[in-house]
């Protein structure tokens, strides 16, 4: 087992001369995919700055919470396996890691008689076993899990840690106080918090990332703003996107309302969707989206602010790049952004080809799953059967937030009286 990374409330107890120098292992959100654009925010992991990894493995670029690869640190984050599109989560702590492995194996073995566990299996990432791999000269044990963003071209990911209480029954008093001091405003208001998220912004055309420092400052009001930012609501709420999320969130809520087997601490719900799929849905609904802003060359009069373009949409909501090309060709002589227009046309053409070859056959392009079970405990035998109120309250509030967004979306889409 690799040397563990100490949490902040313990680091002050060890002098810098006594700190371990071996590779550290840490936990994070189960996600996947690889962004293609330069991120804005707290940065993205660089494979060149990481320890030697097994062939076919790369740092998980879309990890949005927990410790990840960072320059100048010895922390091991999650990995992406190129063999089958799985994500590899390091078993960071002996007891917590064993607990999480046991949890996944328990629901993986569940039969039809164990309805509660079967339902749980449907709302968690697929468990694909465990394996040991050499990393930086050490043998590290990993959980192998489904990549929830498999096939997504522009994966947007948000980690929501559920429950006002995040410390488990085995935590020390100092650990409890430390956990209770984090994300206080959002946890008090909603019973959950946001440790991190990333979004491909349709407004700016850039990948934006928000970490724990941003999440810790969120309040009752600004947390809603963060969720809207994640959903790209600045260009309009999308009914299809909200319904897809709510379908999974309602399933999680229904499970939490009836289950009496587990007590979940520091567990999360991961929201993922493909911004590349969101864009044509919004366009088909008549929304005008800004094009990617272009940085002007020296001496150029090209504006840096986003400009809007009209894109032809067919009945299926797919882009018709050929018509777009003819439009560009007609205005070539007066179009200062000709190269950028060609770039957009190629992106649209790529999207249409993706549909034709079947990579976009999957209709579910937004989903929610329960993740992170290292601090999940069985209900003590000394207690009568009861639901997990700490977890349920957070899920109820998360569902209500999305239901309110759906109501807002319905109002926006309702024709005003007297308007054709």
C-alpha cells in the first residue's frame, strides 16, 4: 500500500523534513473523457508531469474533485484505461478502499431477490473488478469502473457531495471539526455541496473548470448560479437535458426514500452531459448560439467578442454543413472571419458524420450516477430499520432544484398570450 496523502488538518503535525517522499494516492470523482480545448480555471493535468504509468493508461483529464496529478506534487489521481474505456480509481486508504471494494462487489453479486441492491446497481457506475498496476516504481491497487463519459465529445461534469454530515462514524474529533468547517453555506442551505465541475461553455467556446476553492465560497444563491453555469443555461435552459437528469435523479431519490441497508457519508452524485449534443438541441429549439470568439492577428480589426451565426437545421436537429458552406462561399469577399467560419463548418460536418456512422445513436447524452462509497457503512444492528436522513435530505433538495429549473424552462417555452 502506497504512503497516504495527509489531509490538511493533519499536515501541520508533521514537519517538512519528515513528510513522506513516496508516491501518494488520492480519491476523486469517477468520470472520464478528454477535453480537446485549453481549459480556463484551476488547470488540467499534464501527462508529462506525472510519474511513469503503465502502457495504455493516462491521467484522467476530466477528474473534477479530489486530489489529482499536479506539478510539484507526488499525488496520484485517477487514470483512464485506453483498453476498454474504463476509469481506474486508486484504492487510497486501506480501510476505506477495502470498504468501497466490498460495496461494489456486494451490489455486483445482487440477485433479483435483493431488489434494493439491484436498484442500486442501476444508479451506480458499472463495476469491472480490481487490478494492481506498477506506477512510479510502486504497485498500486485500483478499482476498475465504467467511464460515464464514454463516447462524449465535450463532456461536462459536476461532482455534488451529498449530505450535511460528511464524516463517518470512525472519524476522529479533529476530522469531524475539519469536515464540518467546509462548504458550510451550501450544505446548510441544501444538504449538499459542489467540490468541482467542468463545462464546455457554449457562450465562450472554451472549457471552463471550477475547483474546491470556488465551491467553498458558494452560498444559497450562488450555488444555483453554479448549477445554471454548468448546464449552459446562459444560452437557454434545455428541456431535454433537464428531463434526462431528472429521470436518473428521481431513481436515486426513490432508492434513498426506501433503502434501510446503508449509511452513506461523503458520497457524491456525478452529473455528466455532452455539450456537443446540447448545442444542436438548443439550435433546433430556435436558440441562437454565439460562435467561438477569435483572437485577432496583429493589426487586424477582427472583433474579439462572440458573434452569432445562423445555422440550418434539418428535421432531426442535425446540422446541414453543405448549406453552411454555400453561405460562406457567397460572402467570402466581405467576410473577415472566413477561416473561423470554415472551422465551424468542419465541426458541424464532423457532427453530422458522427450521426451517420452511429457514434451518436445513444439517445442518453445526460445522466446522473451515485459515486464514491469509501465511507459507506451498513446500518448498525443495534438500530431499528430506518432511511438515511442525511443522504435523503440532500437528494430531495437536489431534485427540487432541478424540478424548479424544469418549471422555469416550461414557462419560458410557453407561448405568451396574444403572441402567435
